[in-house]
């Protein structure tokens, strides 16, 4: 459920309600399969009984994984990505690469197609 707001994604996760509904449904189903002891899905999937201690351990591992993933994305990935982008720009300037006069390549192609 951790969602990076960098390229190629440009908007926060709450801007996509369908994705949120799917994530909530999948989380609810996964939680049900861990804690279920009976029911149609339990029998259909052939689930086996798990001791309460093991169920709790799996649940806590999942929560810890979500928290660590969120912290990793928030405090490590985005700052490192920004630094890599800055290094990339400096390297291009160092090599003598200049920015096109016309701007981005896709804009140049689009302008040529319009003409």
C-alpha cells in the first residue's frame, strides 16, 4: 500500500478512490484468511487452523512491514531520488551537454507533427 508520489506517479494515493477500495478489500480478505477458522472461503481454499500466537505474529509482521515500508519511502527513497537527479544534472553539465533550445524532445516531435 505504500505509494510513491514520484515519477511515473504524480498524485497522492487518495486521489484514486478505486485503488483505495481494491486495497481495502484485499487487506480485509487477507486478514480474514489469516484469522478464519470456518466458513465458505475457509473450506474452499482448504485453509488449516493456525494457533492464535502464530496469527498474531503474522499480523504484527504485516503491520511492521507496512510501517517500515512507509518510513523507507517517506524518509529515504524520495530524498535519495532528488540527490540522484541533482547529480545527473551536474554530470550532464560537466560533460558539456546543453539543454535543447526547443525544450523537451516530445514537445519538439509534437510541434513537428502539428506542422
